[in-house]
C-alpha cells in the first residue's frame, strides 16, 4: 500500500559538529581580515587543508588547534577559547531553532542545513557576542588584568 505524504515524517534539520566548528573558524578568520592562504600559512597548513577544516570535511589536530589559538591571540586579544565559545553559542542558537547538532553519521530523514543557513546563524551570534570587543584596544579585552601588549603576553 503506498504511503501518503501525510504519513512521512518531516525532515529533521541537522548540522554536524565538524561543519559547525569549521564555519565558526571561517567566521573568526574573516573577521581577522585573513585569506585562507594567509591563515593556513601562519598555522602550518596548506590552503586546501584549511579549506577542508572550514568546510567540515576534516577536523584539526590538537597541535593545529594550538597554532590557531596562538595566531588569533595577538590580533584580537583572544585565543582558541573564542572559537570554542562561538561553537557553543552557535550550537545553542541552532538548538533553539530546532536544529540538532550531531556527530557523523546522520540518520535517514535528516535534512542537512546549507552553508548559507549555517553562516547566517554563526554570523549573527558572532556579531552579538564578539562585536562589542572588536574595536576595543587589546588591553581592554581582559578585564582581570591579563593584558596583551604588542602581541605577546606580559
């Protein structure tokens, strides 16, 4: 007996955790004003390697994460925790919209969000959470006195 469209479950919107991390990283990289080529070279990756991470097709090793944190810190008075915070806040925003954040593989009936949909949510979260510190001097980014002068910790 054929199944009517009414009997079919609605697709469940999902985003996988690797794509979420990669798109958050791309958002931070763009805000730093760096191309993929520039950022990749500064952390010891090739541009295609960084593109795979930003596209969610690869995950960075611990050492690559540490180099990312070192590269980001001098520019904004931030570190790898900024990316992790953005991932957490973005995941929370997705869950509020009924989107599940999952690890691979996905289940039948899952509807993967487009990169444009993902980037819109991450961009809004980034602007809301990090926009306020974007234009402040680096020394103001650390209210508890852990200031960064000239790109190096004091």
